[in-house]
């Protein structure tokens, strides 16, 4: 990219992503924020207006989305489908968290694979004058979901792991880090990006009617162990991993997830003054700002620390 001029990007965003959009625009003087007026008719349906629609003709356009709940998806889909048709040079959708990612399987007849449905919807985004829409997604939950998208869009799959690596290099005990994975799936996804660290792999095994976490391989003794996964929901698996790592002599335990989903304020289980009572305190809990509502909820709350995707998104917009 150093040998060619950077594209000037007009970045639109949903209401939830305003803070992240501003951070992205601060990464480069070629990213200009544009606004959409989000209103509703009396019956509750969206009444949306794209500001400066004429001025973006022939320009590169992007939209930063957050599908945090079904209630906000339709209004954003409406804007996303409209933007490429405004005679723009290219269109990029940035959806940091693909939210239906943990519902990709059919385990019995009648199950609905909503991840496939969402991919089909996004695959129907109209082409711009420059061609198919590019869709930027970070650490999609199930790798096979990349094949759910049709050829009418260009999915670009990014990762938040470089942000974690940068943060680990800044730690005072950076030479005493061991990476732990809560299961084989997390190991398969991330271990190649973390090869220069010692590793511990955990696994859930059935013991009677319960499933318990055990260490499958590796030794956490006296190490600062960082559990790495793509997302967290209730946090139960991370807590069980922390317990078994501490029982095997880990000096400290921290965690990193790209997507801090935390439904029903489940992040509260990790707050220091509460987790100390239960004996599962994490030294650090790193997450990205892919889930804006969580970021607002955990601001300045230990042990949470947000690693912003802003720089990575700004770079992805230049691909």
C-alpha cells in the first residue's frame, strides 16, 4: 500500500458504533465520517435518511455495523442495501462481530442454522459501480461459515490476535507468558498465530452427569497464563479453565477474547470485587470493541481492558 495512493473513504456507521467510527477516522486523514439520520415512523418501522447522498457519488464508501440484537439489524440492512446504489465507486461493510456465529449447526431435524441465513442476506447486498461488496469480519466463530457467503460478495476475514500480541509485549512479565486454549477448537483457530509461546490445551470431559475442564496438554506452573478464545458468552468455560490452571500452579491467569458478548451482564462475574469471593479472579481480561454495548458497560471496570480494532479497520478499508 505504501507504493500507491490511499483511497479516500466515506465512513458511515450505526448509532452503536459512533465511538469506534470516530476512532477509525482518527487513524487516517483519508477517512471521513458521514452520517445517517436514524428515525422511526409512528408504527415503529425505520425512517432513514442518508445525508450527503449526492456528494458520495463516485466515492469509496464503507459502513460500520453492529448487529447486537435482532431489533437493530433491519434498519442497518436497509441502509446497507441502499448505499451501494448511490453510484459509489466501491462499498465495504465492516461487521466486526458476526453475531449468529454460534448457531451454525443443525444437530437435529428442525434446527435452524441462522448463521447461514444471515450470510445469505448479506450476500445479496447490491453491487456498487466498482463491483461486489467487501465484507470485513473479525474472528468469525466457526471457520466453515466463510463458505456460507455467495460469490456476489467478497468476505474479508481478519483477526484481533495482533492486538493481543502487541499488548503482551508491553507486560512486565512478557517473558513468562503461556497461552492456554479452552478446547481443541480454539487451539486449531489460533495456535499458528501464537507459536512462539508455550501452550496449554484444555478439554471438557464427561464425569458422570457433569462436564468438567481438564488440562489435556502443557504445564502452566509458575506462568502467567493467558486463555485465548474468539468470544465469550456467559463466561462459564473461562472460569472453569481459570480454576484448573490455578490448581496446577499457574502464577496468574488472564483472558483474551475478540468478542465480549456477555448477554445479561454476565461480565459481572469477572469484576474483581465479586470474582475474589468466588476465587476466580483474572489479572487481565482483554477484549476488542467489536461489541460496542459491552465496551460501554465495562468501561474502567477491572480486570477489563479494551484493545481497539480501529487501526486494523482503517487498514482493512484500504485493501
